């Protein structure tokens, strides 16, 4: 995910420089790129945290471990701004359009 994060950040910075000049052409592609990233990254984070919690066995459920609280805080992220399937489909549709 590091490569995609670096790419996304660099594209965002390019887009913001264009916006400062009054050019908004990059916003459409950035919106779709970020929609896909949001869908993939929030789901990956939630699934990874759940694996960590389960790997800890019974201790993963105890409040002292903090894992249950972290997972509870992370669990709504995949559904904020729309369910992840919708976000990924939106990005996929845009990529097909470009193709």
C-alpha cells in the first residue's frame, strides 16, 4: 500500500497546484481515485485489525488489550460516505470509461 499511497499523495499535490491556478480538470480523476482508495484501505484496515484481535485469543476481547476498542473505533470506517462496494464500483466505472 505504500506505493499507492505515495502515488496518490503526489497526484493530489499536482492537482492542488492546478487548483491554485484555477484549473480544476484533475479533480474528477482524483475523486474517483480517492473513492477507490477509501474503499480498499478502510476495508483492509478493518480486516487486519480483526485478524490481530483474533490472533490474540481471549486476550483480544479483554478491555486491557485495547484491541476491541480499536476495532470498534475502526469498524464504521468502511461504511462512512457509502458502503465500500459502492465506492469501489464508482472507481471501477470511471476506469472502464477511461479505457
